[in-house]
C-alpha cells in the first residue's frame, strides 16, 4: 500500500501534462511494479501482459462492431433512417430533433461506437436543421446527447469491455441494456418536444407527411432492422457468440451496402477500415496500459483493503452504491470512459459483489455514468465531436446538452431504485 499514493500522483501528473491515458497508466504501472518487486518483476509482466490481455477472441468483436458502424455510415444508411424518422415525427414540436434522437437510437442498435454515431448524425442533421431554421445550439446539443445511446443500446463497446473485465455475460449485458436505452431515448424525445413547445422559435414546424409517405418510408429501415434482429436475437438465443454475431453482422453490413444497395465501393470500404483502426488502436492501448496498472494495484492489496474497509463502515449497501455513482460521474468529467472502467473495476467490482448486487445491473448502472461523462465538461467527447463537425461553438453545444444531462440523471436514478428494469429480461431475477 505504501507505493499506491506516489504512483497515483505520478499517473495524475502524466494525465495533466497531456499524455494519452493508455501510455500514462502503462508507465505509472511499470514504475509501481519496479518499486514493489524490482526490475525482474516489471520486465516479466511487461513481456507477457500486452499480448495476454489483447490476444482474446472476445476482443475481436470490438473492431468488428466499429467497422459495421463505419460501413453503415459510408453507405448513407443513416441518412435513410433519418429521412424515415423525420416523416413519422417531423410534424411534432421539435420534430427534427425528435427524429435525430430516434435515428441515433436506431444507429446505436447496429453500432457500439458513440463517437461514430455522433459524427454521422452531425453530418446528416446539420444541413436539415439549417434549412428549417432550427437553433444550432439546440439541434447540435441533441446530436451530441443522442449519440450516447450507442453506449447503452446493444451492441455496446463499453458493455463488452465491462463484460470482459468482470467476466460477466456480454449477451446478458446486451439484453439488459435494451429497456434502459429505450427509456433514455423516449426521455430525450420528450425533452426536445417540451423545449420546442416552450421556445417555438428554436424549432420551427417542419413539413408534415401523409400516411402513405410514412408507410413507404419504412422500406428504408430494413437494413438496420435486419442487422439488429440478427445480432441481438442470435446472441440472446445462444445460436452465436458475441464475436460470431459481430463478424456475421459486419459481413451482413458489407453485403447490404456493397451488393444490395450498391452504395459502397472499394475506396469507401478502405476509408471505413481506416476510420475503424483509430478507435480500435486507442481502445487496445488503454486495455494494455490499464492491465499493467491493474497488476500493480493488485500487488498493493488495495482491493482487499477497500473491501474490508467498506465492510467495517456503518453504512448501508445502497449508500455505498450512491457514493460510487458520484465518484464515477465526477471521474467521467475528467477521464476517458473506457479508461475509468478498466482502471477501477479490479478494485470496485469485488466490493460490489460482496455487497450482493447483480453484476449485470451494476454494469448497466456504471454504463449510464459513462454516458453522462460523454456530454459533460471539460472532456465531453461527444460535444467536441459534434462541435468540430458543425462549427457550432463548444459553449453553445454544452448549453444545448444540459437538459439531456438532467434526463440522464433521472434515468440513472430510475435504474438504481428499480433494478427490475435491467434484470427482467437479462436472465437475472
């Protein structure tokens, strides 16, 4: 335990000077290992940890799901989804923003990447919003907030990483995320409608469409529905593993985009591969660095000490969960979300299991805090992505996401007080 504090200070210092989180955790962990066991221990772990922790069949699902999202984006299927959604809800108050929410939810159903969803929707929605005179801060804030739905609606990269770290059923996590994701989407849609009703000048009425046009627009949704049903139904039925579902879904996306719709050429495919490698490399670097730091933390016996300390406190298990939620929300404001999971789960997860909570319920709860971190300052990755693509100043976008942050906290409280929302369909009761 004596080396935990100075190594943690070193990690914080590296992050403050701007070092990427994966490298910072790897360096701090290596220094900690050297202090505990000398050069031989540090080199021994460094020689095997990077390969052992990334050469996983399960981890291959991450780049496959990201690639599937990039293929759908390159083939403009997301634009089809938006047009269809706009025909159904465009006549409502704030209809364009409501269509953005539901399109993001649909995109999230075939993509585990929040960044990809946000970037795609920003490019799709911005021209339409300008055409109809929508307030740019409002609509771009909606895009940034709705992009977080990819984090909770399966397939989700965050849920996959949580499942791998904690050895929790990824299929169970995926199924458990559906209802909270739908509740979040409906709450976002309600906020946009209320916002437009209170400030009509922010969201002028959009052209209404006939029922015939609406019914015909459903033809444009079949690729997303097909992929979602195949991936989720396959996992839930046990017919395929998560990795197999990711591979089949990715192949299906390629066939739909390149063969059936003829919207993706060789150059588009190569660009999609290039855009996939960047977040994949970032995620795997974080995994390697966090595991190195995790070995150090384990050797300090900090997890066991924390469990013993909490057990000795005169507070209820519910209060422990509340404290953890506050900590995770605060960490999400200043750190990468995947890094937080990988860094803290080795310490926190055993303690939560000792308290008797469901690992699937806790995974969804923590994932909601990750969502909040994606749209809160100073990091707010989705806000930065939406702002950079649309050219709307960061300050206006952060103001635009504020109502959605409040909705996220409301859904988070709902999940905390009513675990059945998560466990009813995941196989845990």
